[in-house]
């Protein structure tokens, strides 16, 4: 076997119980190598997630400023799929990892079937709600909104939602794979989806070859195709892999209200926390709409850059969630604390390294997203100072995932909600009153700093309290009780 596949195989086995019944590295291995082994594919996967949005914006930024603004204005509604799909994914990782840590691996195939059923119901409901919201969303229907932008946004959202099941299914099942400790396969699936996105996007956006020129509708169609291909790859894995806990097993279905409750206990609050991003985008878009299409497009472009800087650190936080969940299920409290602090340290280092070039050369960074001078000029202060404060978001996400990993969904909801719905919009509003658009962007950055310090203090305090508590009861397969 060549060195690269052998290295990939070692990464893939980092978090998985060996076939001969040997020790589980997540519960018994050295923390830093195990965390980094899980995190490398996860960080790369988050880079790919970033490029999903970046690829669209790179092409649309050269299509028209109206196209960029349309996707930005539709974002608070279309993000519903990621809001609820991502929340269900967090619940999947948390529940699956705690089951495995508590020695209840035989329940995982049944968990998978519950998750698929929930994904189907959720995607149908979100499609109906999302399509309705697109036609009543205040900013889209404002007299100040360019009619061309409005039409593009409606067209984009319609196609996006009609392919919603593929998005929710892919996010949920990939999260189950992560919960058992495999972060390599989800990365492979994301890589295939991105390659498809890169190849097909310009064909449908610009109408290359026999394809029609679809603009933003082409970007939405490409996203649906990419997630559909990813879903098929996951289904094949579920049907053919015989060395997984997460697999389709004939006769595994047994309706378990407790599994549903445990998923909802994490997914419900996580959905509200995830909703904080589109709510924040809506609030900020409404505040800056008077500054014109260039300001709205600049804010949309900046979110792409912030994603590039931040999302790789999300991979570290999600890897931490796997280890915290399994060790919490096994009653290893001191190990949970060490995992959390190690993840926090590496997350902060990574976000600082990624943010530095953007902070130094903000115009250059914006130039990768758009070539429109007015958009670049309006967004430059936000790119520089909002990127400089991205470490605060790293702290907030480690805190949120720590609570979610232990099954405490309500507490996990608070950090992101407070940042997105309170700190950032309030900072923008105050800054706009004092110094116009640039002042609003400075206020955005100050809101990040304040929220980061508050939740860093909370996390450190909760870790001290947590490790002083007595270990939880470890539930074995023959028993029935709380995880």
C-alpha cells in the first residue's frame, strides 16, 4: 500500500473501534493526536463547505452585482435548510457518539432509521415554509429593492428548496458517520460534491455549450445536483459497509420515543441557534439597505470571506464534539475537560493564522470574490475588522458544541444566538448612527469582541463545575435510561 492511502487509513480509524475489539482511541488514546487525527479531515471538509459558497459567489460576482445581491437577500430564507439540517446533524453526532461511548452501539442502526424519517419530514415542511416566506419576506418586497434583484432571489430560492431533501439527508447522515468517529468518508463526499459544483456552476450560470443561461437559478440548480450526488454516495455506503455502526440493517426499526426526544432536545435549540444567522443577516441587510445595492452585495461578499477564515475552525469544534460526546457517555469527565481546552487552543491558533492575510490585505481578499469596485469599497472596513475579531466566533462555537455534545441543547443555543441576534446587529446599529456605513462595520467587530469575552468566561467556569460533579451513570445495552 502506498504511503498516502496508509496515512488516510490511519486517520479514518482514529475514532473507530477496531474490528478485533481493541481500545477505542477516542476514549483511551492520547488526546491531542486523536483530536488532530479526527480534525484534519473535518477541517478540510469545512474548507470544502466554504468553497461551495465561494464558487457560487466567484461566478455570480462576475455575472452581475444584482445576482450577488439577490443571493444575499434570499439567504435568510434559503438558509433555513442549513439551519434545521445542520441542527439535526448536531443532534445526530451528539446522540450517536453518546450511544457508542455508553456501550450501546447496537442501537445505532435504529437511530439511523429515525434520522432518515426525520430528515424526510423536515425537508418537506421546510420546502413549504421556505417557498411561502420568499413571497412575504419584507426586504425582498420592499419598494426600495431593485425589481430585478427581487426576481432573481425568488428564482434562486424556488430551485434551492425543491432540492431540499438532498441537503438535509446529506448533512444528517454525514453527522452520524462523524458520531461514530469516521471523519474521512464525510470529507470524500464533500470533495465529490465540490468538484461537481466547480464544473457545473459556470455551465448553467453563463449558459456554456447547449445549456441555457440561467444566472442565479443555475447556481441553485448546481447546488441541488451536487447534494443529490453526495446523497447517493452516502446511501451506497450505508448499504455496503459492514464494519460500521452506522449502516442500514434489515429489521433494525423499532420506534423509540426516547431516541426522538434526545434528537429533538439537541436539534430544537440548535435550530433556533442556527436561525440566528439568517435573522442577523436580515436585520443587518435591513439597516444597510438605504446605502444601496453595493452595500448589500459587499456584506454578502464579506460573509463568504468570513466563512473562509472561520469554517475550518468549525471542523475542530465538531471533532471536539465527537470526543466530548463519547467520553461524556463513558463518564470520563477529566478527559472531556482536556479535550475541550485542547480544541479551544487549536481553534484559536488556526483562525488567527487564516485571518492575518485578510486583515492585512482586505481589498485583495475581496478581489477574489468580486471585481466590482463599488462593492469592494463599501465592504473593506468590515472585511478588515470583522475578520480580525473572528477568534471570538471560535470561542463561541467551542462553547456551543460543548453543551450540545453532552445533550444539553438549550444551553448550546445561547452563545450563537447572543452573538448573532444581539451583539452584532446592536453594534452595527450603534455604529451606523455615529459614523455611517463604516461605523456600522466597526460596531459589528466590537460586538464580536464583547460576546467572545463573555462566553470564554462562561466556558471556563462551566468546565470547572463539570469536573467537580460526580460521574454520570453509564448505561449498558441491557439497561434502559437516560444517556
